[in-house]
C-alpha cells in the first residue's frame, strides 16, 4: 500500500454542527491499483447519515483469492476490478436502517483454471451499472450488465462428476442441516426481493463442453454466443425480454427469443435449431442403439411455461434432412427429408397434437433373419442383465395420472422405396415397393378412432402396382377399405407356396380389387368382403420332369361377395380363357397330376387319428354360391409315355358354362361343356350337379362322338396284341350321385372296329380279344355295350372306373369261356346258345331247340366274322334205349309207307318220316316189323311163328336192335349234321361258316344243366 492520503475534516457533536456533513477522504495505491474513498457523512447525528464514494482502478484480484473462507478447487490466473460506487447509509429513530449502493463495477481479464492447470473460465470484460442496491431492503435497481468475451470450459468425467462441482469442496456438504422442530413449518414461498434489471448482454462468448461419461465421449464448442435480457423485474406481472444466439464448431446454429417473468414464474421462448448433426450425439444413445443415426436436423418451436399451466410446446417443427438409420450392416432407413410439423405438447394435460408427419424421397430396407428376427431390431442394443438389477419404474405412469393422449393429424409418405429380404429361405426372396405414396390421418391414442389411410406403390421391377385406401382402427381392430393389386407376379412368392403343392409356378400375375369391412370379435376376425380377382398369363410346370403342366391366358372372378365369420362366399362370374392342361402318364405308370397336393415322402408326418366331427355339423356346408363359370378356348393334351411307342392326343376348343352353383341342398347347377378331340371328335357334357353342399349331388351325361380308334394303336398293340386298322368310338355316359349312392350308365358304341396286324407285346392279354370283338360286332359292324355301375361314394374301396374296367375284362373272359352266353346276353336273354339238346337216341332237333337255333342264326347273321364248329355227343346211359325205340318207330313208319306205296295210296310229299301211324294200325305194322327181323323167334309145334302179344313182340325187337358204339357214334355224327343242316338250310348260314368238328362223342358236358345228348358249338373267328 503506497501513497496513503487521509483527510478527516472538523467533527463536532454540538447540536447545530452535528447535522452538518463531514467530508473525509482516503486515497492509496494498493498493489498498484489506485483506491479513492470520498465521503459525506454525519457521524454524530442521530440518523448517522453517511454517503461515500468508492473508486478502484484495475485492482489485481488473484492475490485476494487466499481470503476465501474455503480451499478453492481452482486457481485465478488473472483479473482486475474497477469500481465507482456510491454507498449511502441512513438510520432513524422510527425508520429501519438503509444501506444503498449505486455506481459501476468493471471486471477485466478474468482467468480461472483448475488446480492442474486446465482452463476453466475466462472473461475479457464485464461491467455493471447499479442504479440502486438496498442491502437491507432487498431491493435492487440495476441498469446494465454487460459481459464480453466469456470463455468457459465445462467437463464431466466417466463417473459423472462435473468440473464446476469440484471447485467448491465441502461447500454443499459443510452446510449444517436445519434443526428439527416439533411442528412442521408451513411451506409458504418466501417473497422475492425486488430486483429490476434494465438490460443484460453477453457477447463474443464461447463454451467448451467435453463429456466423458457416455461411451466414446462427446465434445463440442459453442461459439459466438450472444445473450440479451431486457426489462427484467421480480415485481409481479413484469415481463422481461430475452434472446440468445450461438453456433457450434460443427456449424450447428441455435437462436431463441422470448419473454419471462419472475412473479408469477412464467416463460415463453421461440426456439430455432439448425444444421444439428445427429451422428455427433450418438454417445448419448450408445447404450440404447448399436449404431449412430445420421442426418441434419432443424427445430423450430414455441415453448411456454407457467406454474399454472406447466410446460407447453406449440408450433413445433422438426425436420431432418439426409436421415440415415442403419439396421445392421446392410439394411437401413434413408430419407431425404423427415418433417414433423405443427406439433403441440402439453405436459400438464399429458397430451400431444401433431399436425403432420412427412417422409419424402428415400428408401427403407428390411430383412428377416433365419431365426425370424427383423433387421430393425438390430439397431436396438440388448440391455445388460445383472442379477441385482431392479425393475425400472421411471417410465411408469402414476396410478392417479391420466394416460398420455396424442393425435397425429396427417402422415404423408412420398417417393419412398422399400425392400424386404426373407433369409428364412434359400435363396432368399426379395420384395420391393417403388415410389411409395402413402398417407394417414387422425392417428390418435390411447383410445383409437377411425384412421383414414391411402397407399400406392409400384411392386418389384415390373409394371406391378399395389394400392389401398380406407379407414382402420388398431385396437379393437377394425378395417374398412379397398385393396387393389395390379400385375403382381406369382413367381415372386414361390418360397411361400406349400411344399406339397406339387407344381412349379413359372409365370402369372394377379389382379384384384377387394373391398374389406373387417373387425375383431373375440379371438377371430369377422366381417365382409367384395370385389374381383384375376390371374393372367398363368404358367406352371410339374416338379418331376419340369414340363408344362397347366396354363391359361386369363382367370377372372368377378363380383365376389362374402363374410368371414361365419364364412360365406358368393361369386357372380368366373371366366377361364384359353386354359391348357397337359396330362402325362410317366414310364412308371404314375400321372403327373398325382404330384399335385402330394407331400414329399420324407415330409409326410404320421397320420393322426382324426377326432370325430360333431354329428350336427357332418353335412353342413358353408354358404357358397357361384352364378356362372365360363370356360373358353381350352386345350387338354394327353401323353402316355408308358407305352413303348408313346401316345399323344389333344382336346381342343374346350369350353362351356356351369350356372347356378350353390351350397344350398335344394339348388342344382346346370352344366354345358363342350370340346373336340383332335379337332374332329365332339365332346359334350351336360346335366346338373351340386358339389358344394354337404354331400355331392350329380346328374350328368357325357357324349363322346366320332372318336377315331386307329390312333390308339399304341394301346391296342401293347395291351391287346393287335393294331387297329379302323373304327370309331361313341360314348354315352350317364352318372347320378345322390345321398352318396352312385348309379351310372356307360353306353359304348364302336363302329366298324377292325383289328390289324399282330403286335408282339409281353403286356398283351391272353384273352381272345379278336373273338370278343367278333362276338360283339353285329351285322352292321357295330358294337353296342352297356356297362352299368352302382356303388357308394363313401366306400373307400369303390371306384367307378375300376368297376367299369372290370366289366370290360369280364366281357373278354366271357368271350373266351362262354362266348354263346355273351351272345345270348346281347339279346337280353339268359339262354345258353353253346349247345343243342336232343331226345335220347334222337338226331332230330326238337322244336324248342329250333327256336334257340333261330336266335343263334340271327346272332350269326349279325356277326359275319364268326364261324361255328359243330360237334355231336351221346349219352351212353339213355341214348341206347332211346336209339332202339326210335329205330323201332322208324321201321313201323317205314312198313306203313311201303303198304301205302303197294296200295298206291301215298302222296308225292309222303315219306316214312311224315306218315303217321294210328293206334289201331300200330299192332299191324309192329307185327310186320317183327316178322322181318332176323333173330330167333318163338314157334309152335309145327314150326310156325307164334302169335305173341304186342308188348312181347316189341320187347323182342328192341332186345335185338343193335345200339353199340358204331350206332351211337353214328348217332352223334347225325346229330351234328342235323344241326348243320338246320343252320344251313333253314337259317341260311353259308356252309363255309359251318364246320363239323370231330370230338369224343362220349365227353360229358361241362355244365351240369346240359344234356349229354347234345350238339356243342365252338366259335371260330376269321
């Protein structure tokens, strides 16, 4: 302390002089800083009125740091203090003491560091103008406070301790706790001191922030900080204005203007943030996110706070440009711009109102891993789990707190592409949406209302498009809207088709337009749907040989109407245009169609025993109705590779209509289908059916006309052993199924069927197919067959075609074993044409057998290719006696005929066989025969023949008539000749078709009902 200057003027307590001011003076240079203290006071007056002026010029402050009442955690490297203050003190007998301060205070060159030397705080210049500061009255009137060139360093270590909290060790811990009292004090806020501040300004300032607590740390510098406050006052209803501006070292910008008041506490701010680099702040999110989110963000908002209303945000707009959100190493969300505009948040009322959310020009890629997780989940870091981790309750709402309400009034997505890759399949399918344009309105919660939405996008790399619009409620679920799909490729969804589908879809697109009205009821989705569905250019291959299986130009289903719970379906029109199907019999005999719906062998699970269905629901079918099914320009190709030479045939122009399909048991659809085999043989199917009711009803007729049979030589050669030279097939089929009972008529007409050359085949049947054809063909060269079939459709062993083919096989077997039974059956008779029975000993065809032969003649005339072999047989038990009786009768008739000739009584037409013998004549001619027989006869004593009774004569004649092998064999041969003659002469069958065949005449018949005295026929085919 140098240059002390002290002046004390005259002081007196004389009453008249005690009221006069005394003007003392003190001056010095303290540590190089001039100090001047001038006063004007009344030291001996009762008021003690004092006024002093304190002036300091550039007082160096660091040396005075030692006078702090604590050990500071910082060091002061520089700083000066200059003052020009007026202090006024006054006290009165009835007045409280007053100490008022006014003037200016200046600080310059302040510099603080931490003890280790790290910079802490620096201030270029600060000055304050104090209009009046009442030390005892707690009132202050400050004119201006100006800070210039403030530079602060704020640091936080890994433990979360801020550097400024370490500057005053023990300051907070050393504060004694207030003493406990029995009665709690009323929690009334203390009145604020009356402070007014005309203006505050912070200019040219910098803040350095370094935060080491988050993983990786964070550091930034706020530059060009300027802060201005005007008209601040703690007086009630007084409002101050303020504004702040700064930038960061990353060119981020902050600006804000607003007002605030101290009584009541209230504030309002208009905040602007620009060019905020999101990636810089990843350290604060690293515990939640696995990768940084990048982008440049801007925020504009109006904030308001009051004790009564709490914190509110209004007119808030957040926009992010070049937003990039990574979902693992490959997937991401990338947007050119994300904007959340018109946001208002009221924390006290717990509500938020967002005017619009806009996503523009970008892309999003998402993938599903093989374990089913989605790639966006890779952005979220899994929380660390420890055994002593307590459940967090920070985000749980208080029980008495109302739920947070929100509404997003408009969401818009424009120009966004999306892709999805499903790694659950190999190779992984990829789905893309191009140019998404979508929107939603009034997304509100927690109580959801109808949300109008729209969506349009291109699908994949083709011209496919999808569109949707309508309203939706998330919870409880409700959807009412329209979905449109255009040219969606079926091939893209190949991995999702069932493994047992058995076909490979190589092409095709889907078009649909559906109106949906769905809602959740219990655990099910119920509602209605209407619309249309189309599948264009469908193309499929079989999965075994990769050959063309099924395709069509267009499948259009129009006017679809239905419900989900309970299920119902109504369709007005189904139109199938240019369908093509290829049916192939493979070399192993399997059909390519058998692979459809057939699971791979290794994938077939053990069949579970099905639970019995409720009896009431056994025959209940869901309501289904299809007004019209139309087929146009269809083609069915058939290829059989099992045959050595192969076979192929094609149905063309398949088309027609099915009208009135319905699951109502009382309604029946009409069927009219037509086609042409190889463009020359018509096909027609007509009738009624109902396949949709609980049990199938069908009453159909099918007519196949003019089918050429020569092309099916590969079949006839393989299985019959002959080629087919010519022939045409006509089929008239009738099938009726009702109450699970089937009755079918299979009328077959084959015209001019002719076998050709012999074909060697190890698969050919040994049955006499040529004979069967010859027997079945009539005189016109026609074969008519009727193969009725009946059975139960619920019998697992029953098969219509199996029964029909068995009947055909039976025909062939019958032709081989009982050809004449086959012939008789063709006349609707059960007579046996295979033999002709004779009376014992007779070779004359009986009348009843002549009728049989007449029918046989008719059959033979209708079957010119059939020739007969005729064999005669005898009965060794009965034929000898019968033969003798007939020989006797013949001789008696011959005697009468001779008598008639001698007496000239015979007529030209008479013969021994035609004359009749009366009972009166019989003894006469019997005796004549007896006399002519050459065998010993009884005589009288003179040697004359005795007259014997007729019976005795007859007995002797029969006894001596020969009936041995010679006679019996001749009888058998005579029988064969008699039948041959009848067929030739009366039946007019050409002799070249009638052959006498020698056989053992004693052979017994195979059928018990046949007489051993017979003629048997054999069939010979030319």
